[in-house]
C-alpha cells in the first residue's frame, strides 16, 4: 500500500492545460500515453462498495480485489465472469448474490516523469482523462472527469511534495473529492440504500470516528493530523448545533461547547502550519532582486518556535481529563440518538440557509475591518450550511447537491480572503520584529500590499458567487 506521504491525488478541469512542474533542478519529460479499460463488479445492492471493497477487471493488470489494508491480484482470462476463487473469497459479503458489472471506465493516461539534473526520478505525474459508464441503474449514466496522481520516489524528501503541491494548486488543481474512480461514478447509488431515518446517526458517528482516527494519527506524528483533528471536531460540533432539536438540545449544546474548546486548543497549531506554507509560497513569487537579507531563515526560525509551542499546547489538551470526558460524552450522546424521518431533516438545514443569507445581507455598506469581520462570519455560516447539506446528502436529490456546491464555492473564496487577513497581521508582526533585529523587511511590505490587492479581487469573486447561490437551483423546501 502506498503511504499518504508518497502519493497525492487531485482533480483538475478537463479544459486546463497540463500542469508544468519543471523548475530549477527539476525537468518534466514528455508524457508516455496509454489507454486502460476497467470494469468494476459488485452485487445489485452494492454490498462490496458499502464494505469498502473494490473488485475490478483491467486490461492492464488483470483481476484486482482491493480490501481494506491490502490488495490481491489474479491473472486475466478471456471469461468476463468473476473467477470462482474470487467469488469464494467474497462469499461472506455477497451471501451468494450474483456479482455483475456495475461500472466501466476508460482512462487515457499521460504519465510524466520528473527527474533531477542527474536523471534520477523524483516523482511521476499521472494525468488521467476518465470516461465512465455507470451500469448499475435503470438509465445509462455517463461521466467525464480528470484526475492527477503524483507519486514520489522513496528518495524524495517532504519538501518536494509540498513544493509540487503548491505548484499544482496554483494551476487550479484541488484535492480529489472521491476516494476512488468507482465511487465518483456511482455517486449516491450505494449511499442511497441507507434509509432517511439512519442518516443523522450515521453522519455524526462518522465524524466521531474520524476524530478518533485523527487523534491516533496526531499521537504517532502523522502529517496533517492536526488539520484532520480540527476538521472532524468542527464537523461534529456543527452537526450537533444544526440538528440539536433532533438529538437532544441540552446534551448537544453541552458537547458542542466542549468541541469548541477543543477546536480552540488545536487552532493555533494549525494556523501556524497554514500561515507558514502560504507565506513561503508567496516569497517564491517575489523576484530574487527584491529579497534582501536572510528572510527565509528568519521566517523558518520564527515558525519553528511557534510550531513547537502550539503543538505542545495541543498535546496537553489531548492528554487532559477534560478531553477524555469529552470523548465519553460524545459516545454517550451518540448512543441516545433516535432515528428521524426525511421531513424532520429539512427544517434544520433550512435554518442554516437562512442564517447564511442574513449574514451576507449584513455585509452591505460595510468597509475596512468591519467588512472583513462580517465576511469571516459569512464564511462560518456558509461552512455550517455546507456541513448540514453533507449530513442529509444521502436522502436528498441533485438540487440540494447543486446548492451545496455553490455554497462551498462561496466558503472557499471567503476562506482565501480570511487567509489574506490573517497573513497581513502576521506580516505586520514580522516586519516590526524583523526591523528590531536589523532585518530588511521590504519584502514583507511588498507581500502585505499584494495581499490587500488579492483581498479586493476575492471580494469581487464572492459577490459573483453569491449571486449564483441566490439565483441557482435548490430544493423548493429550502426556499421557504
């Protein structure tokens, strides 16, 4: 199995140009092209997919059975039926139900090798143009999309991973939303088998499980674990606040308050990570002739000191009795949640939407710091509305997914805007402290000005995206 440190997956527009990752010391070779034909198999009710298992027949690698934690391979033959040894292995999952083709994929893969000056392979960029056909429904469903898969050689250090990650994001790449091509193609088909009365308990339980997995990851030093911890805590808190009338108001509010405390303990450590990555990326864009003195060394020293302090604070929080009590409280609350019907889920989601609309209206006529604060509030309301839509996604249709997508775009833009606010404060701090240490802080002032200009552009983009939210497609019950 590949580790999270050696491979990253992204999505990119079909119309975008091939990302050029060549830079000083790195060459990008012309692509090697090949076409892969893959057929996925499952039962009619998607028992394998719901168990986290993927069975596929590929023109390139033969039969592949991907289980949680391992992958088994079997030779290719001329018979498209599932080989008996595989069917036997899966009997406990299929209960002798017939395995049949549920999806067919054609992947046009363009593979670029990235090498150093000596010709040594540093990484491989696979640019996949995928055409998928969903065979499991009554109507034919076709889809086309594009994925990027960057795999790093064992000799490549983490700094190369982060460097290429920043470059890809500048070219428009985003984190892959779906864990696999199959799950992207079938969408909610497997998910939709869950009854509406199970949706809320399942969603909250999933966030709790993610919190516990991230907790373990943080303790063993996994990359990005602070971020994953914070996201899981935020989603769980948001879900409890949004649906508190359905899970028990007093208990939900009490647990949500403690999750807010946990988020506050984790936030500084994560903020240091984000700020450092962003400012270093901004410095990469400054012409060398405008960088005076050892600014990078200064930033590295300052961030290293802050990071150690905030990571120690986070570990203290996770090691204390308050956190242990919080975990027990979450588990106890989840055990008491009663199933609710589809109709009952609408009101809380509608309420989050109304709060978002009111928060946006409150930004009219504001400027300066007041506007920045109000837009940050809109961002938080958009995030909660998006999480609410995520929670009920399995039982509502395409219109809600479209509204959620539009809200997510608003949230993303305002997140970038808030980054400029935070970074300007950090730049001001570094300029003052650096000046006192006889640093030439001209570049910090230059970046401050760039951030101000970027913020104006982001506000204009937000205005356009908000018009899409207001006028775009959404369920009739969400308009009430």
